[in-house]
C-alpha cells in the first residue's frame, strides 16, 4: 500500500478513495484462509463509489463501513454473534467514537463493524425507511453535511438515531427466548438481525 497510508493489519482489502486504488490480499490476515475476494472487492468498491458520490466530503466511519457491508451482501453469522455479545455484555461502542476511526484491537474492530452494519440495516429496515435512505444519500451527494442530511431525511439527530437504534436492539433482544439449547440462540438471533430488509 502507499507508504503514507498502510493498510490496517486486520484488513483483507483496502480502498484509497482519492486515487481509486483497491488492494486485496489472497490470505486473510487473521486466519490465513482465502477470503471471499468478490465480496471484499465489492465492499472496497463501495468505499470508492460513496466517496465519489459525496465528492470526498467527510462521513462518519460507521456509516461508510455499514453501507459497504450492505452493498457487498455480507451476512456474517459471526458478525451477528459479535453484536449480540456486545449488547448483552454492555460493551457496545458509542457511535461518536466510531465517527472518525475504528479501534485497533481485533475484538473491538469486529464489534465496530457489527454495529456499523446493524445501524445501516436499521436505517433501511423497511420500504419507507429505504426511501428515506435514498434521500439521505441524495443529500450527501449534493454536498450536504451528514448531520443536516440525516435530519432532512429522517428528522433525527445523530444522537437520536443512536438512541432509537439501541432501543431497537433491546426490543429484538427481549423478543428472544430466555432459555434456548445448543445453537438455537444464534440461529434465532441471526434471523432477527439479518432477515432481508425491503428497501422499497
């Protein structure tokens, strides 16, 4: 990668939006297994496309990563487990901390990605919200700052969005059976968290 911006140690791919450069690795840094190159490539293409769409304006890091996860079609059960574990362990990371950068510790990185994916899923959770999401992207493309674009599209502040999202996580948690056997818990959790949304 460029000497001035080396890829994160945990990354299977990295995009340099200003130059349109994408770098992929044939072995995942954490497991040395071959990553799903097509999924990683689409994820990184999303970063470049979003950056160009908003003409390089600053966006919250969680939003950029969450959009890329959705556009690449990633549906990781491991990510669902990570989010659920963060919720029940009271370890969810405030979105304000994820606005500029992600943590460096592997587990915290996984939790940051899981949260980013779920907040964007929440923003696109049904047909009406899907239309609002398109309005949000349109305003960002016109150069509107993220807080103003979010307010115009969803009539919420970033703080209110986070509170509403956290409430939705809690509601889904309460909908789970308290006692389950074997792997049933995670199967149910996966269904509740990553059931396909309708963007209208």
